[in-house]
C-alpha cells in the first residue's frame, strides 16, 4: 500500500518526540540525527565498491537493529558508531552523542526500551535511502528538513539558532545569483557561522553543479551536526571547521590572508556582546576593520566586515542581520557610510518579525556585490515585512512571499509600498540611514473623512479616483454607478446603496472580466491536464510542481485586479496540504495501487476523530472494518456515480431535521412551568419514555384532552424523526457498500478522472473563484461604504432632527408636559 509522504515524516517525528522524555530537544536531535545518518550511509553505501563513505563490518544500521532489546544496547550503539566514525575520519563528528548516558536516556530497562524503540523507528521500509535523489526525489533531505524545523521549534528561544528557516535560506541562495554563476567545482561557497549547515546546503542546491563548500562553526555539537548534514545531503567533500571565525578564522591563504570566496552566506548570532574576545581590533592581521571597528558590545558589523573581507573582488554575498544595522549611530554609522560609498551593498530585503527560532526581532538580508561596486549608484530595497503567515508561535514566509521577493529583487522591479531603487544621493541626504520605512512606507493608506461631503453631500471624486484600477478594467461602470453632483470634485449615486452589488455583478464589463480570468485558467488547465494524466511510477514530483506553479504564475501575470502570487499560493498551499502526498503515492506505487482502500490501524484513530469533528467523511465502514481512502475521498465517488442515492439520503436527513425542529417548537411553546408538556420536562429535556408514561397515566381523561393531544403530537414527531433517521442510516450503509464495491472496479482512466478533474483541478478552480469573489466584494464593499457614509449631509440630518423634535414636543404638550 502506498504511504503518504507527510504521514511518513510526521510519524517519524511523533515517534521520536514521544521517546524524548524530559531531554531538551536541542540535545535530543543529536541522537536522532546520528541514527538517521547511520541509516542513510548504510542504505546508500553498504556493499558498494570504492564508496565515498565506508560502512565497516559491525558499523552499520543492521548491527544497530541486532542490538534491539539487548541489555547493553547503549554501549553497543556507541561501539557501532565508533567503528563507522573510525573508518571515515568522522571521530568527533558522529560520535559526539553518548548513547550510554543514563542521565539523558534513563537507566536499565528504561534505556533499553527507549533505544530499542528509537532504532525501530528507522527500520520503516518506507525509509529506504538507497535510491535517494533518484528521479529528483530527495527523501532524505525532506525528512531531515522536517525534523530540523521541529527540533528548532521545540528547542526554545535560546537554543534554536542552529537552524535558518528554509524559506529564508532559499531567498539568500537565489538573490546572490549562484544558480547562474556556479558552473564548475572550483566555485567556492563559504559560511563563517554555518550552524547545522542548512544555509550552505540551500545555496549549494541552487548551483548547477557540485561546488566547493567551506564552513566554520564555534559550537562543537553544531559543527559536528553540520559535517553530518553535508554527508547526508551528498556533499561529503564539504569542509567544516570547528572554531570562532572572528577570533580564529581557519580558512586562510598561504600568505596568511583570509581566503577569498566566490559566494558567502551567513546568519550570524544577532548583536553578540563578546565578539571581540580574542580579536586584535586595533591591529587586525586580516585587515577586516579598515572601515571602522564595531562597538565592543555589538558584533553585527564585525561579521559583516569579516564577510566582505572573505569575498573575492568579484564575489557576491548575503547576510542576515537585525534591522539595527540599518540605522544605529556612532561608529556603526561611520562603517555604514563607508560601505555605501564603496558600493558594496547591492540591496536590502526587510523581513517580517518573528521568523527566526533564536529571536523574535525583525531582521533583514543585506545583499553584497563587490564585482559591480564601483559602478553602483544606489541600493535596491524591498520592504517585505507584511508578507507572512502565522505558524504556531512563529511567523513563516509563504511560497508566494519567497517567490515575489526573488522575482522583484532579481528583476529590480519597483512596486509601490514594496520595493524601489534608492539613489545614493537620497541616502546621503538621509545621513546614510538605511531604515527601510524612510524609503518604503508600507502602511495602509488612511481613509480620510471628507468634511465638505458630510456638510453638503456628494461622494468625493478623490475616493472614486482611488479605485482607478477597477475603472481601467470596467471603464463604463463608474458612469453606471455615479453622476456629476453639480459641485466640482464630488459625484452622486445613480443607484441605491442596496442595489450596488446587483448593478456591478450584472454589468457586461464585469461579466466579461470573469470570462477573461476563467479563460486564463482554462488555458493553463488544458496545457497541463495531459501532463497530469501521464504521471507514472518513477516521475519526479518536484519537477512537476515546479512546472505547474511557474506556468500558473506566468498565466496570471497579466490578470488585472488579481495578484498573480495569490493565485500561485493557492496551488502551492494545496500542493503542501494534499496534492504532494497524492503525487508521491502515484509515482511510487502507480494509480491503481495508490487508489486502493486500506484498513485503518490503531494509531490513526485519534486523527480520525479529529476529521470526524470537522465533519469530513474520509473513511468507509464495511462490517466492523473501517477503511481509508487516501487518494480518492468517498465524496468524489458518490458525486460522480451515486448522486441520486446521496440526494435521497440528504432528503431523509432534512426530513428528520424538520421533525426534530417541530418537536422542539412544541417544547418551546408548551414546556414552561404551566405548559401542557410541563409534566414530562426534566432538566430542560423531554424523553420519549416520559411522554409515553404520561399518556398511559391520563388515558382517556376528558379533562386533559388538550394535554393528551399535544403529547400525542410530540410523541409522533419523535417517532417520525427516529424512523427517518433509521432509514437514512440504512441508506447510508447501503451507499457505503456500493462505494466500497465501486472502488474495486475503478479503471485507471476512471481513477485519473476522479483525481485530476474532480479533486485537483476542481479545488484549484474553486480557489480561483474565491479570488474573483474577493475582487468583487472589495469593490462592492467600498462603494457601499462611501454611499452610506455620505448618504445624508449634515443639514439634512439637522432638519430631520428638528422635525422629529417638533413631533415629540407636540406629543408631550398633548400629554400636558412642556419641554424646554
């Protein structure tokens, strides 16, 4: 049975997290990732001739499996890892975590069980790394990324700095241009504060070929993690050194100068206070502080200057720093002025706050370019602080945010309230202050109340002109809705506020706009439907979504009023939530196998309960077996093949609901203290048994005929509701059996139609219609707001108040009162 990729990763994380106990996640990751490493190299290299990593006898994952349930499992795992480390010059890299540490892993049986279960997690047959990256699928990389993000999230504010969010890493890798420039293995890439190496890897992945990777990290465990990470991601020749890059830079030329690199990326610790320990700031042998010595208690510029000195004369770089580097004064202002005048800063990208695991403060990416420095006359700035989505207690960049930042930066596009090229002269006029809001104000435009319109009536033309984007698409709609008011600068409504929506929606230009947008989607759909139908075992899911998404983005680039990146995000969100799992199942198992039903196992029960709470119906009952449809939800089978049966069930449920509502109305009317149903109401409820008993008690007593009549009505309604629900339940059971049977007879062509047309493309079409509705509602809402705001000018309101006051005075006088 095909397994969802997301379920594979989540099950690994859940299992690992359950075994963590009280250990801090930042420590526990060292154990989990070492096991992942041993599993990976064993799958990939064991038994190979001349492998990059040697898996010695007694030093592989199979040996770990053999240790399960052994009383000495901790010591034996250490020895296995030691053999693997010794055979590959990985001492101090993969053997840092002690698997026999009773303080962290428990004593005796507790350690034995914990380590046995931990090894068992990685025995899952779905975790087969022997063909990792085959057909473009990086199973290991995706699993690693998933685990690292979760470890960083669980590690807390002070211990999650080993990980740079993947979205930020991708932006940095793309804006430095490494994808086009790195064409040979001689291209060099460096990170002086490499942490676990995630930023280096994202930059290396952008290159068209293998390149030379260098990193330095001062934390021992994290440096070891980075070295493992390089091997795990197929960069075994990457060189990672453990030491302080500022005090003891390791990568030097033969003459003692800092080694210069083609590309540098970095996410150094923000505003570190002890940066100057061991650094000769007055006479730095590497000449890093020629443009100024950073303040003793803040190392942001120390790292920036180190990076600049580590770049070749043609080098490019990107570094993440807190926003303070853009505007802080004193010596930092001097350094900033010197760097701007030298033209080293190509661009600044302002990021949202709370993206990083080590801090919640907003940060920016400083993009460096030495090659074109002398000709540079300005700095390209992007204020992307508003583009993010909440993700737990952190913020996260969406696919659309990442793509927009990269597109705008690489094309140097100027977008109001988002990006612009700022001339050096303007920066100098602002005393070299680079604070982004000085140059790009992304705050929402204030909605100004027009006093004259409130006094004299009319809708300000200024407010209507602000809707120019809509009038360009619907050129005659403005004349349909508004007319000149007789006062210059003001218009009047030609339709009632209550009719604005209907007028807009029925306008021929509005209808034509909808048709145009739908035609764009239809063209994209027609172009890619054959590709989706041709999906087969061995295809590359990442290549597929890259093609689909890029073409969708391009298709809507000229769609007026719609943000092409919003449309793109709908596809990417659906890909992450649903479609990715579907495609991975198909390319691993084939259409028929992926569409099979499977029996739900015990660990899925809690998830199933949550889905039932959300009123989804992803599962089917066949006798006592609960079956799960991963690829084709039952609703799709029902809609295409059993719509009539479903409508009959819906009608029965509606009828039962009607009976229940009528019974409730009777209770509301007669269930009070003196009501005809008072005798059968208990704690606000009426039971069928209580009604039957009361009817038995009163029998044919003529004095309570009215009560008997109401009781009889109520009992009949309850019985009708129960009978109707029984029929609905029986019909549902019969329908479920038909659906299960239909699953078994589906042809591959039918499966493709259900998945591609009824599931994937139908969802995307619905999302697009949602975007069109948003455009419609925005325009309609604004016009109604203006119409209602200025509907009654002040003199009219005063007259109405005076008229009403006169009526009240006259009424009071008739009653003998005089109001003064």
